């Protein structure tokens, strides 16, 4: 069956320790719970979780939403934010996971990506290279969100025009963000369900999420 | 093989072959039977196996990542049919690359000596504090049993597309084994309401060194039961939700108390079918359209020839309470011309329901006008007769050009009508554009000659035009598909109309002595029935679809039966479905 691949690329760097990581874990859990109430998502969405701190890791490879089991994200004591490495990993994963359309095989829907960081990429050169590669690929949508006082929106604009920011990193704001992510995925689902994904039709973000222009 | 041996082998495999995939556990019987000659149990071997196209084709898929192994396999066929192949591959691999001195499945390897890699990996995992020691590694066995039909309501018919395209994978069973230790407890593989569930937990996964009768502190989720002797949770879950099960062991007499039993965490997903809603569309909205439509004509000039069309709103629309976007046209025109058409409004375009309606209406008007022009018809019919007598497979260019003037012109006029419709809003809502009415369009003209049938088709977008005979299928459309699913071309796109030779190339013709069905369908029907465009080329892949349609055609109300049939269930396929059909073409 044709899947709608959704990648969550989440910052687990040292600065996320404490309340932020707990809020993030809860936020992702509520994202999954709410997606599971949507029949189309339950049949179509495949979800992957990539974390990045000093190293970028596939925490959960692309898995049908129905079978997805969420691990608990734990940040290291401290260390850099290798978003560039995470994007490289994302590109590799997508090449491996997402089936392109051909006459011999029905392709998947275009992937959706949600990036959340509370800092800025430490591996700037790798980051810029990865952004350049990403521009050359086809996406259903890429949404980047800078969270907390140190979250920088400027570098994220190189990745995607859809950049947002969250001022605080508590449960309330993350819940709001992931609720909105869920609505975005559901909206894209709607359009793929009707036979045509024209990219992510972003619904109005909640008040916690500010649009960066 | 004894249970003890199986267990030892499984543990061996677990420790050494999938050492870094501690969150997933493989099904031991399958592994051992499938890879009897497998000596090294290394990841490279599996990667090698996975690259083998033969296995990809039979839906055996084993994927590795740093924290899981997924084994997707056609259970019933796998062992007898592919054992030899796997044996050959195993030999091939180890001849190319001699195995490391690592011992094999049946050796008396000391697990201690192999514990190095797993402990390294465990450090990289997020929850090091609660992870087991290598010798008491989490071990569980899961069989996601096939859902019993008797226990699952099956209100709609399933299109048996897997059966048609790949007969050997009917009993495909996905085994994804993913218990996961978290600080909160042991996360069991997810269950689904109404589907059989079974998981047996090894003592090790419950921090026990040997089996012990453990009891649940509270009743399990409705529909499931806990067998304490087997340490097994099984049944058919009835209620979706997140559950936490607490186990209690016999009171500890030992001097050293045993470690705590982890809580069992279980997610029961709702059955997606139960979540689909059927909301009425708002009849007050702009360009409202009925949820279903049908039409039935008996030819007045050719006895026995029937024309039928049916169109049904997809579940995606029903769930959101939005309108059907598809449309069709069906007409018998003067002079024995039969016209069929379907149009699929783009799901992402807000007024595509009107786009598809306009496309059908305008195309019908243009074609009818053309075929009412005596001069045009006269020369067309004489050219057709010449062509039929010529013995050529394809019409001469001059005749093709007639249909260019007729069918391609009809599509172009439809496009212009859509642009004019968008233009009407210019003063009130200037943001409305032609692309808001995006639609595909498939048209087919059918004409009976003295001893043959002539078909001329024109198509833009991913709908299908096909003419079936008792033993062959002729496709008269090339699906305009993009790089990913759901991408296609639309009537409203400027790029479609730039190159005359490309437009000309959209015309397709057939000349046949007989046919059983001439069929136009939107992708809402094609996608669930055909695994790929290539699959559509093969007649055998059409037989299921055609026989289901024939059942409808034999009913007293064939149009209504077809409309009902369009409601078939196919997971992940919930688009609008529309077909236009001409049948009874013996001559």
C-alpha cells in the first residue's frame, strides 16, 4: 500500500535536558495518539523519529503508525547540535524508505518532515550542504520550528520557507505545536486520500506557534 | 528440534545476529528454518540476502536499522518454496566471503563471550539504566495471528487485488516484533480492536530467570486474557486505548529478592474502519454535487448494447463531509456513435467538482456538435470504412486528425470553459483561478463498423480507458503519473497544451472484431485493483475486476449494483470512484 512518510527530526542536545525533553516526549506521544484517531492516518501514515545532538540517530525507522512504539528520548549531559548530520541521515533514510513512482511499482506519497530545535546547527558546513541537497528533492512539506530563547530561526530559513518559533519549551507549548503538526499531517492526508498531494496545506498554527516571515 | 534447542538458537540469534536491535525480536522458527546453512549470523549476510531481487519480489523483507529488525514474510509459502533459494544464497554468500570463526546456530557457544557487542550498543540506547544485562536480554515471542474472519465484521467486499497480482502472497502476515523497554515499563507490540492478538513473554523479559506463575493485578483490557502459566496475553481486543498491566509474582521466599517485574504497556489502536464517518455534504455550498450519480442507457440502434455509468463519493470526502469531485458523461449520439467519459477533480483543488462537471458537459456538447455536422460525419465515416477495409492496425494520419479535431478539441474547449468559469469570479474573488477547478478527463468514442468495432480515445490525467475482450485487454490511455503517488496532469495545466504532437500522442485507437467491455475509470478504482501500471497491461490482472462487474451487470438493476459495488473496501484507498461502461459488443 502507498504510504505517507512522516519524519520527525528532533533536537535532543544537552540543552534539552529537564523540562524541555519531558515536554517533547509528551508532545510526540500526544501527536501519535491524536493521529491514531484519524482513520486515514492510521491506514496511511508511516512515522520515523530521528534525534540529533552530538550524533544523529534513527530512533525509530519508518514504521506504520499502527505499529509505532515511541521510545523515551534522553539527551546527553551536554554537547553540540548536529542538525546537518541529522539532515544527511534524513536524506539517506528517505532514499532507502520512500518508493518512487514507476511503471512497475506504485510510488509512495511525498514525505513530510518536521524539524524541531532549541538551538542552531553547530555543524554549519554540513548543515548548508544538507540544505542544498534538500532543495533538490521533492517534499510534501518541510516545517522547521525553533523553540525556546536560544532557538534560531535564521539558519532554518535555509532549509525551508515554513519556519515557526515557540517562545517557551514547556508541555503546553509543545502540546500545541504537535497538535498542529497532527492537523497538518491530517490535512495532507486528506489531500492524498483524494488522489492528489499538492504539498503541505498548513492549517492555521495555534497562538503558541509564531510564523516567521 | 526441541523447544530447548529452539530457545537456545533464538537467543543466540538474538545476541549475535541482531545484537544491536535489542528493541525487536525475530520469530525464531522462521529464521532457523529459513536459513539452515547460515553460519555466521552477521548483519552483512542479511544485507546480502535483502539485496536479492528474488526475495524482494516475494515480499520477504528484513530491514535493519540501528534499533530494529523487521521481518516481513509470506508465511505459508516461504518455507517450502524459497528454502532452496535461501540455501543457495547462503552458500553463495559464504563462498564469496568466508565466515568469521564465529560459531554457528547449533554450536555450544558460550553466550558470555559474545556479550561485548550488545553491551556496547546498549550504551547508545536512550534508557541504559533500565536495560537488562546481556545474559538476561529481553526476549519475547509474538505471533500476530491472522484475524479470524468470523470475528471481524466484513460489511464491504474486499477487492482481491493481492490475490490477482501475486497469488502466493494471499496469506501475507506482517511480523514486526517490537517490544521495547522504557523507563515506564515493557512496551508490548500494539494491538488493534477486533484483530487477534497474542504475545508470549519469556521470563527474561519480566526480569525472571525461570518461568513463574505471574498474575495480573487488575483485569486485562476487554477481550484479552492473561494466561499466567504460559505468561501469555491473548485474545481479540474490544476497546481502543492505552493500557498499563501490572504483574505480580508468588511471594518471594528467597533470601535475595528478585528484581521488580516491569509494567506491561499496551496500545490498542482502533480499527480504522470504525473511525470513518459518513457526513453529509453542505447542499448550500457553491457548486454542490450529489454524493452519487448513475446513468443507464440501452442503445436504440444496436440491439443488446448497454451503456452504464456510476459515480460514488470516496470515504475521504464522506469523512470530511465534502463533495464528490468525480463526474462522467454517457451518450448515444446520432449516427451510431457512443460517447463515454470520466473526469476526476483534483482533491487539492477547491472547485474541482465543478471542473469535472464542466469538463464532461462541454466535451459532450462539442463532440455532439461535431458529429451533427453532416460534412464532418460523412467524410469521417467514409474514411473509417476505408480504414476498416485496409487491414492496417492504426488509422491513417488523416483519420487520426479527424479525432484530433473532435476529441482533443472537446478537451480544449472544456479547458476554456473552466477558464471562463474562473474568470467569472474575477471581480468578487480574484484569487479564484482555473487551477482551482483542476480535473482529469478521459473520453472515448465507439463506433460499430460493418464487421468491427472502432474505438477512439483521448486522455489527460491518471484515469484509465480499456477495452476488454474475452482473452485480452487493450489500454487506450497512458496514465500521466508523476514521481510520487497522486501526482498527475490536469486538463487545466498550460503545459499539457503547449506541444501539438504531445496532444496528438494522447489519442489512442483500436479496431476489434468483438469486445466484452469498454471501460473508463477514475484512479479511485484503478489504484486499489492494480499494483502498478505494468500490472494493468496484463489481462489476467483484469479478470477479477471484470467478473465483479459482470455480476453487477447481471443483476436486475445493473446501474445500482455497480454503484453499490463501488463502495468496496481497500485499506488506504478512499478516493471517489467513477466508471463509464459500454457492454454487449458482439458483432
